[in-house]
C-alpha cells in the first residue's frame, strides 16, 4: 500500500517536472485492474496467438503517436518506434540507457555475466576480450568451416526433398549450431546428424486462419527443434545425467528467458518454487565447461613444451573436429587472455546465442521470401551464377560476395521485414526529454524501462514509402545508385501492389498478416511457428 502511495506521489512530481522542462508525459495506456495486470494478461495472450507487432501497432494507431507509456505494476515503462528517439538511445545518449536489473536478472541464469548481460566497465572488458578475434584475416580463415557445414546441410536437403517437404528452419538451425560451435568452441555438436522432422498433414494454428496458409509440421515455439528422444546426436553433446542434448537444452533455456522478459517483474513469482532454466543450464554449462577445461589443458601443455624444447609444432589449436590447416577458434583466443573458467564459459555462451539464432532466423526468412517471389530468386540466381559460375566448384569468398550487390539487397530487405532481433530493452538511468521526429517533447522519468521496436521502424511507411510492407530488394539498389529514402518516398517508387496490401486490413495490424504464408513469431529472435516447409520441383 505504501509503495502504491509512493508511486502516485512520484507521478504527480513527474507531471511537475515535465511542465518545468517544457515537455509532456508520454501518451498513456491504462487498464481497469490495479497495476494494469489486465493489460499484461491480454498482451501475453495476443503475443501467443497474433502476428508480431500487433499489440504496439494497435496502440500507436489509437494514440496517433510512435511512442507511448504504460505503468505495469506501478513501474514506468515506455515503448517507441520513433527513429529520432531510437537514434538517441543507441548513439547520441547511449550511456544513459542500460540493460536494467529486471532484464539482467531474467537472463543471468543462462547468460551469466557475459557481454550481452552486462553494462559499463564490465561490458567493455568482455568486449575487449573477444573483439581482437573478429578480424578480417581470422574470419576469412573460418569460411571453409561454414562451407563444409553448408554443403552437408544442402546435401541433406537435396536427398530429403526428393521424397517429402523439408523444414528449412530446422535445417538452417542445425547448420548454424554446428558451424557456430565448431567456429567458437572447436567442437561441433553434430546436430545435422539427427533425423530431419517429417511433415504432418494437420496444419499449425495461424494468426489469421481465414487468410493465412499455415506452415506444416510439428508446432514448437522455437527456432531449433526440441528433441523427441529419437535423435542420435554425437555423445559429446548429450548429457546422460539429465537425458538432454545440448541443442535441446540450449533452445529450451532461450525460450524460458523470453517468457521471463515478457512477464516483466512477475517472472520471479512464476518461478517461486523452482528455477525453470536449472536443468537446461546444467546441460549447457557441463558441455561448455568440459571444452574449456580441455582448451586450458592444451594451452598449458603447449607452454610446457615450448619452455622445455623451445617453440615447436602447434598442437594448441588442434582438435578432433579440425582437418587440414589449423584454425584458431574463439575459445583458443580466450584461454590466452584469461584462466577464469566461468568468465570464458559466459563469453562463449553469449556469443553463441548472438551468432546462431540471428543467422538461422535470417536464413529461414530469406528462403521463405525467395520462395514467394520467384522473380527475385531468378534475378539473384543469375547474379550468383555470373560471379561464381554455374557449377558448385567455386566457393564464395569475402571478395566475391562484395561483387554481388543484389545478394546484399536481398539480405537487407529480408532483415528489414523480419529483423532477427525485433525488439530490445533498455532502462533510462537519468530523466530525459525525448524529442520525436515531429518535434514533440516527452518527459521520461529516471528508471523507466524502455522497449524500442526495430520491427515497426523497419515497416514504417514514413521511412520506407507506401510499399513499406512489400518485399522489394530493389529499394536498396536505388540507395546504392544515390537515391536516399526521402527521395524514394517522394517519388513513390515501388507502388503498393493491391494484391499484397488488402484494403480490409484492420487498423493497426500489419498489412502483411493477410498475405503471409507462415506464422512469424519471436522469443529472443524471430522464428516461424511450425517451420517453413519447402517442396522442390524440376524445372525444364
């Protein structure tokens, strides 16, 4: 009761401060229940069954603004999709916006004190540990690792697609996990050795059953398929004590984190009897710790050999996963700068999450969009063929990729419509006055929890023109030729295709919802509920 009275008094003070600073409070959303618990309950329901961005889209449309505030359990929260405000959060005043205690505590059981769960000096320390590894020279040397796993994934697709549909999301997720673990740890988890899931005839539920053709396949709210107990992953990634494989535990832990973040300050109450990530974290850390300990042992053995015999053949970077020329992994690099096993574990897990999920998401949505736009696929295939040749003998390099501007445009357009990380969270340390793109001034109290939406920013007609919800990679080619977004918008380039944007689209709901052939959703990153099931046919 005292806390509620205190927050009410603070609210009156914030109104006074806003007037002092010639600003106003953010337009507010209010529910009927104390603490706006009814709003949170309603939003969680929409999140589970709706299209990404529907909640904020409806609110922004009703209020007529791109930023709004809401008190959840008497705590100030704000949402924004305004480009000027997002620029302030990420660049001009980034030091004032940190990952708040509510966010870091929700992720700590999995991410620990890694680079994506820290602030200030500790964040800079973690960044300085890993940054020297990500140089052009070292990234060039690991290209064969990705090519080898990509070839394996494509071979699986070719064989499986002869007989049935293939879930490209499942395949992309396994490919990125195998490539990332070998690239980062020097040890592959062999998830591509597991059997591919089989399509089923019962469709998954969809965000708009009357308009959207839903994906086939087992519905699972994850970008990695959860193990059904029949997979035969390599023993190195399987924990016999818990019965879980590393990929399964990894995916489950990420989903729990996402659920915590969406529950806000309520999540500790929902897990009051147990830590929902406990069993998953046991598997993840036992797997990673074993690899780190072996790397430290190799480092010490190498140091002893050099001390006794002088510099000799390098066995430090070797592992049972590498063939040919030794390639330094991130783990090899980290054990040269620290002996702290927990510190190294946290860094590896953080980088793995950042690289694997985002890449799998982008591959999934790019493949989906190309399947729906054969004219774009044909144009892209011609560019790749012109640069690399019509056979698969020539592997792509960083230099050849730079000579494929349309490929870059397709990737950019995919990330525009389906950004891998659609939303992000920050807390404001000090009070601020936001000036939005229309010149309106809004007072933001200290300690406000802020959600900024890249998803809505990337689909804004004010920034991208009337065809903002249409997949059109050429818009990025136009920018390359010197036409900026403002000029593109004013000239009306890329007129809206009436087939793609129905006039019956509900106010505040994404126009793509009615034409989508999949069900996009998000936990920490975007994924497709039920998968993206592709069939192939011989042309010509």
